[in-house]
C-alpha cells in the first residue's frame, strides 16, 4: 500500500510542477525572436554551465561593494549532492527494490558518508543564512516571508533526513543489529534517540519519511513562485548567455516595422530577455553597484527585472484565458456551419460574456511603461554596465532599459525636455550641443592637421568627436593627440566638416531613428574615404563605431587613443622626459590616479593601455588605484544620454569626485571626454579645481614628449 500512496502523491505533485513549468515556458515563449544565435559554440556554452552554474564562479567573486556568498556555495553544492538522495527516495518509493545500496561498497559507503555529512553542512549554512538576514542584515537582503519559507523548508529537509535515519538506526539497534555504516551524523542522531525502542522508533521513522517526502514535494512546487525560481532559470540562462565581444548586445531595429519600435509590452522583449527574469538570484549585487540606485534615483536593476517578470506572468495568465475562450467560441462556430440556428446557445453567450470580461481586465491593466515601470526609472540609467558586470547569472539589464526607452521616445513620444533639445541639436547640427556644424574644424585653427581631402588615403582616420571639436576643455585633449601623432610620424587624417556625431547619445537614449540617420551618414563618409583604421579619444564613439556600425555596413578597426599611445611608446616611437619634475610623487595631494571609463573599461575590456601609458611617465610606480576601479570602477554619471540631462542631488559625479579627493592625489587621469567634463565639474562644485587637476592621458603625454630630433641615436666614432 505504501508504494501506491507514494505514486499517487508523486504523480500529483510532479504533475502540478510540470503544469507550472509549462506555464512559465509559455509566458517566455511569447517573446520575440532572438536576433543572436544562443545555441552555437556548444563547447563554450557547456563550459559556461560548468564554471558559472556548477562551479559558481561569479557567486564566489568578491568586489568593493559585496562579499563572496560563501555560505551560498555550500548550500548549493550540498543541494547538488543531496539531490542524489532525493532521487533515491523517488525511485525507491515507486520501486522499493531499487536503492543506493545496490551499488558496490566501494561506491556506496563514500557516497552515503558524503550525503550524510553534507546534510549537516547545509543545515549549518542555512542556520547562518537565517542569522545573517535577521541579525547582520546585509543591504537589500531582507528576512521576509519568502526567505523564511525557503530557508525553513531547506532546514526541515535536513532535519527530517536525520530523524528518518536516526529512528531507522534505533530500530536496527532494537532488533539486535548494528547501526548502518557510513552515516556518522545520522548514527549520532540514532545514539541520541536510543531510549526510544520498538514501535515508537518504527513510527518515528515512518513519520519522518513521509514528512520528508511531503516537504520535498511541496518545496519543489513552491520554487517557481519564490525567489528560488533562479534554481530553474539560471542554468538555461547561463547556457544561452551572450558569448560575443559585443557586450551591450543591442539589436538593430527595422524601422519599417512599427512593432519593432522598442519595447512597450513584455512580449516585444526577446525570449532570452524574458528568460533573464527567471534567472535572477535576488543577490542584489546589481542594485548595490548601480550608481543611480546609490544616489537615490528611482532605479533598482534587481526590482526592474522582477517587474518585467511580474508583468509577463500576470498578462500571460490573462492572455491564456482569452485564447482558450476564443478557441471554445470558434468551436461553437464550427458546429453551426449551416447557420440554421436563429439564436445563440446559452453556452455561447456565456463564453462571449466571459471573453468580454477578460478583454476588459486586460485593457484595465496599467501599461508596463508608465505603470509598473515608471519613466524616471528608465531615464535614471547611465548604461554603465555595473549591474551586468556583477550579475552571477549574466542578466543583461542595460539592453532592456534602452529598448524600453526606444518605446518611450518613438512610440509614446515621452521624452525629458533636455533630451528633446539634444535630439533637435543632433538632427539639425549633428552634435548634441547644437553648435553650428561649420565650426567643427575651428579647433584646428593654426595647426597643421591633415584632412581627408589633403591626404586621401591615410593609414588612420582620427575621429575627433563632438566633445573633441566643440568643448573648450576637450579641445585641449584633441590638440594633444594631434601633437602625439605628429611626433610619432603617424599617417593620419581627419574627416573635417564631413564628420558628424556617431549617434551614441541618441541610441543610448532610445532615439533609434535619429541614431540610424547619423550612422548611415557617417558610414557613407567613412566608406568613401576608404577608412580601415579609426582612432578615437572618446570611448562612446569607440563603442558605437566598433560594435554598432558593423550592423549598418561600417566595419572598421577602431582603436582608442590610449591603445595607440601605448603601442607607440612600446615601439619606441614616443618617449617622455623622465627627468621632468612633475611633482607627482606619493603622498597627500602629490600623486596620480586613473579613473576608468565605463565604455572603455567594462564595455570594451580595456583597462591596461591607459595604465601602461601612465606607467611610462615620470610618476611610474606611484599611481594610486581608487577603491572602485577596473571592472568595478564607478561611473562618472554621463553615459546613456545622462550627459545632457539634469540630475538631482546627490549627483553621481560628485560621489566619484569625493572618492578621488579621499585618495589624496593632485592629478586624476582620464581617457574619456565625458569623464573629463563630469569630474572637472565635480572638482569645481567641491571648490577643489585648483588642488586636483583632471587631465586626459594624452595631455599628460603631450606635455612630456621628447622632441623627435632627440630620439635619433648618435653614431659612435667606430660606427662612423
């Protein structure tokens, strides 16, 4: 009778679990097609699963704003091992003759010991997790009902495991047999239960067994509705993660298709973006690293992912109900093909009324944008990528935000006033400041700067950029780069008045139509110039030219100016005066630090070239690294179109400025015009512009160049 009861329970609970999984898959499948292959590079994808899912590599990582969740590692790995015992329970419950004891002793004994010990380890780690949430209270990791049910369920599974085996051991001893081998913890429990004999021990073992089974099956069905849904979504999400170098994997929109004008409804996301929402572990790392969230803006990347999931599940349930009613109504129509009935059957009237009610409920739901997800949530993002960088399951937050911005801009026409002005400037003058386009080459007045007309087939095109041409502070950086190129004898030319904005501010702010207009014009110009290699001092231009333009027919080798300078120094084509007294020694207000640009660093993985150049300066070896640097560098606050928008206090650039001031340096080197502008403004607001200089890497090099004539080695008399 016991197997029969077990099979009935198992079938019911597993059936309900299967139904839940089907509904989750149905909801995600409503997403649009995924433009990038997600099952190619099979070997690399399987390795990702091994390293990041089973190995928990990113969970184990530590950073300046989070500690490694080591207890989670033991819970996860312990659960993987304990799953073997759970599988045995299911199989043995259906077919009692099958159990792990059929294995040879050389396999069974160590496996049994491992399972038993890991049950204790998991129980201890769960106890710590409860203590951590209740007493330690880490940021954004609350002790709520869901967490209590999950942790309590796991602990109950471990406890009932030990009770079952402990009572079973007591039964064995009562029958004159020895305790089972290879279960040290369970045997200790059995020894503690020894006073219980006979029928009481048998009853205890049976009660613990059925309680364990009930908790296990209930836990299985609660998972999809809890924070632990990531146990089901993480593995497929890691397997289908983006493996390309294009980390901000924003798809090209077909502007002829109005259904592709961004994402205003959940089903306009790709199925992979919807799968992301099932994978969230609620570790809160994304929000802890988000510069917008940490300056009190209305954006929590973690909550945004949850909101998309709730939107998807709520609407999918109504869509499914609507589709079922439509199907039933269609079946009625099929049964009445001859049209002989003079009135509708009562059942059909009831179905039509039910359908009208469901459609009314769908219409009454607030829209995703402006409803569940507020506009200011989306506009707060700087697209710095800090959230995506630390996510242990590779959720791509910034792409979703940009896609929803596209809908706000092109579909809803809801744009902040400052951005609307920026868009007009880009459209009319091809620069976000709205400066007349005929002034684009004013920066070069008095300099010998070759244009593409003067030198029609250069090795490099120097992409000056809008800030490099129009902002007085950044013009100094452009002139420094020209000086460096001349000193190294680099064959280059600029596009001059033919150059326009790459469209980065438009694309990151959601104006895809304007971006594509800018991109197509620039690509035509570059292709006519026969461009193969492009140098740019702006990481935003770099990212757009390198990763976005190839989708529109513009495929070039795009190099950041620090990469080229580092190469020239390494090849001996540039040298700096090591004897110059730079006053960049160590000590308060006497050192040099480097601020990582998000678009050069996180998005394009260039951390070393700027540092290599700085290490070639007289201050070599005395560069002070900021607490948040490289992969975890803090954004300046200008990306994602935020450069041209107002920001409420506290401001992101001021937070970064304060970190630099706390470092006690007198010079902060940058490699991005936006970073330069934002940090310079920050120093001014802190009244420290005379104490701490914000200088581009190229300016530091240009100031210290040794004249080319000094680099010619004099021949010795013997050589002569």
